């Protein structure tokens, strides 16, 4: 039986892409694969565009970094891969009066 990997890249050979406390945005809808307690498989955990903060950095399959992201508006922390996230720029709104 062959293990299916979604990439041949071993991310953990380099530094994490995101840092603790960094503001990030979800690039896609993320559904429960059965590892999130208290929700049904297939339930949406995070919607595309939601913003959260990195609260932990772990690894998965000795290949990927997994970022624990606190999606504070949902009140949940969800583990996500780097390809599912983008750095969220700080508000740069200039107020001209």
C-alpha cells in the first residue's frame, strides 16, 4: 500500500513560513476531516477569507508545518497547512480629511 502525499516538498527542512502571533487569512474553506472534536465530518471549520492568529506551530508526517490558528470570531483554533494560509497585512488605511 502506497501512502499518498499531496506534495514531495519537505517543508520542515526550512523555517516555518508563519510566526507565532502572526495575523493570517484562510485561502480556502476548511472542513472537518474527523479530527476536530464536537463537529460532524464535513462541517465547515473555517471559511475562505476568515482572519486569525498563529498560536502554535507543529509538524505533520515529518513533512509539513501545521499552524494552530485562532479564528477568534469563530472561537476555535484550527490546524492548517501553509498552502491554506496567507499573511494578513496590518491595516494600512490612511485617513485623509
